[in-house]
C-alpha cells in the first residue's frame, strides 16, 4: 500500500525521532512510503490565531503538496483533524471544493490508519513499564479516536496499561491557550499529571506530541518520576 507521509512542523523540528519511528512501523506493516520534501504546515496555527487569509494560502499549498490518490498518514490527530474539519470552511464553493472532499477521505492519524485501514493491532512491540493513555482533545473530539490506540497498546508485550481518572479531560495545552491563559493551563496540566501518578503510571502515552510536550514541561519542572511518550515511539520498541 502506497502512503504519503505528512510530518507536522513541530514533529519535524522538535521530535523527528517520532516521525522515523512511525515510518518504521508502517514499513513493517508493508506500506510503501513517500515523502514530499516540499511539504510545510497544514495551516492550523495561522487559522487558530485568526489569520484566515494567510491560513488559506498555506492550506492551498498543502492541497498541492498532497495531491494524488494515496493515503496520507500523520503522527498527529490535531493536524489530521484540522484538515478534515476546517479545510472545508475555507474552500467551500470554490474551485478546490472537490479536492478538499477527496483529501478529507485520504488523511488519517497514525493509529486509526493502523487499525481501521491496515487492520493491524499487534506490531510485535515490546516495552516494559506501567503506562496510562491520554486522550487528546483533537483525537477524541475531532477525529473520534479512542479505541484504536488502546487496541495497539494492549498488544505491546510487557506493557501494563492502566486508565487514569478523567482521561478525556484536556491537558491544558490548546496551542496559544497555554500562553494566553498560563495559570489555567498549568492547573490543567497539574490535574492531568496528578491523575496519572494516582494510577501508578510511569509513562503517559498519547497520539499528540503537542499535549505531551506541555505535560513533559510540567513534569520536569516538578521533577516527577513520569515520562511522556508518543505512541509511535512505543510501537517501534523491542524489534
């Protein structure tokens, strides 16, 4: 199966190992991967900040960069959810309307692609430790992803997966929300981390590095015995 890789800007710049680990898992699953080096952003930061014209220009470039018929796989539910749910608002009744409709059908977050398209739940991963899973707002609310990552993690050898209280509650990142409303954002991170600690977890796993980056900053500031991990990093372990 031919797959186009979409690597979001913050993954490319800050967490490139996660991108390579996703590639590792997809290649093991038998996918033929393609990467367009001209790709940039999906347009979400500009759109959320209110710069709609600038966002539309970036989104138009995204449409051109990912033209074709292949599936598009992304290690971020936030970016995949933005393409699915907001591109239509910008290109409705335009000459690109049908291209947007086609794109929405082809783009997938990594875990939902593994489970829903490839029908794979066990990749042969091995990871020793006790972990809890954090449902990102984008995954849960914009992409309706809940069971897919849990099914994949359930098959990781030596991994003990526990549910924390209020796992569906926001971590407090929310993009610029963490900057504009810092005290509230920190309070939400504190609540999320407390729940993970109460569950006895040593790791917090999620589909979204934006959430994990926010939580890891709080964890390091408090010097707590916790570590955040993207699910691709876990699934690429042990083989």
